[in-house]
């Protein structure tokens, strides 16, 4: 792919991945993790606030507000998770090099 050949993602002389690759993959990791977890967080919050069970909350939420409501609170969740991912994964990769 073209992205794999981009100079920002090329390996060093010693075969190590560049720091920029670790930052980009951390951002992608944060987006994926937030998107996967958001529906569960939304349903959990509804159940805690209104009682009942998860299936009832899910059906009610989708029927009343549509499927997009499952991603309610995505941006705040990403703002919480992204700094963790952006700091942790590149740091672990740099430590692994030692």
C-alpha cells in the first residue's frame, strides 16, 4: 500500500519502526477502542440511570433515538482515552527498544 511506503513510516537503518508510526497507530487504536466501547458505555449508563436490564435499555434507546444514539458521548470518551493511548503505546515501544 502507499501508506506503508510513505517516508514517515519507513524503517530505520537498524530495522526499527519510526516514532511517527507509533503515534499514528496509537491514534487509530484510540478511535477503534472508543468506537467499540461506546455502545456498551451508553447502555450501561442508561441501565444505571433508569434501572431495568441491558436488552430493554438497548431496544428502547434504538427505538426512540436511533442507532446513532449508541455512540452518545463518543467525543468525551475519546478525549479521555486518546491521551492514554498516545502516551502509553509509543512509550512501551521505545522501552522495548532498550
